[in-house]
């Protein structure tokens, strides 16, 4: 699997570049809590009662963990015994330990791994695989390998996937694309969807495309739409975003019918 250019020797933004100083941590908190709803939406997803099947001993794999602030928040939960912090960007991963320290998360619960969707390098079975704002960075061609890894990683009959801080678009998105094409004609050819960004590997997917992916990979899914703009705390939504984008979190479980048939 080829990493998107963004994650190869990545120069991370100031909001993510956290070290032992309080100032650097304050920048992170302003970004994920005040400027955006990243932290609020993730905590909303993490608090879902469907994820609370255990009172202790819970093992978590945080895939595409970035700088690890989501891992630190999960490590703070008393039922969580261990969190594997899996991230392909070495420069982001270097900040994860400092962030955990600022959050006062127990470092003995955290295992930092320079891993990818293709090779997460998680050495044991887990109860929960968390992908916060990372699923849309997985190339379509790499989705089968990602889900193969997740199926092998999850504890049978108990393991779940939590997708959080994600979005899907609806059919009005096609109208938006058409309007953009008319405005820019003849500079650009018409396409009903945006191609994945070659630099960041960000994908724009429709809900029916997500359903098809999850069904193909043998998972049942429940979506939980979220109100407000994930990326801006106080800004009013632009009309086209309000009409075409839905932010959500989702919980996926293995389809036991498929498992029995196998």
C-alpha cells in the first residue's frame, strides 16, 4: 500500500505539533475543542452505550490515530486496559506521548506503533477498532485489505468498529458538481463526484457507497448523524454544505450470518 504524499515525512501544522510545553497543548485544545467540534463529536461517539459491553480489560486499536489525542481520551476510560496507537505519519506519532501526558492519560496503557491500514502491526485481538477521521483517507483499492486486517484483529462475537468524525454526501452533491461545471465551463470536464485527493487521499463517499462497502466486507452498520459543522465551531454552514453533507459516527459489527456460512 502506498501512503498518500501528505503522510510521508509530513510537516504537521502548528495545531498538532505538541511537545512538553503548555502553550503547544493549548494550541491543540483550541483547535479540537474551540475552533472545531472534533473533540465534542468524538466524545459523543465514544459515549455510546453500545460500546460499553465491558467494565474492564478492554483492548482498543486506534487506527490512523494522528497525534493520538483520541487514543489518550480512550486510555482515560477505566474500562480500557490498553490502546494501540497506530499511525503512518512518524511526525504525528512523535507528538502522541506528549499529548497523552498533557491529558494525564496513563502511559502504561498506550502502545505507539508506526503502522498503516495495510500493516497495522497490532499484536493481539482487540474489542474495539477506532477510526476517527481516518476512514475517508483509505484508498478504495486498499479497503479490502483494511477490513481483512480488522476482521483478523477483532475478538469474535464481541469486537466492534467505531467510525467517528466522518461524513457522507447525498444526491444534491451531484447538483453542486453540475453547477460548478456550468460556472467553470469549458475549463473542466463534468464529473458527478470528486476524485480522491491525490495528496491527502481524502475521499468523498455517498451513504449508499458506504453501505455497499460494509456489506461486501461482512459488517452490519448503524449510523448516528451529528448536528453542526464538524470543522467549524461557530461558523454558519454554507448552504451547499448544509444541503449535501452529513457528519456522523457509525458502529459496525460482524454479520454473524456471513460468519456462520463460512
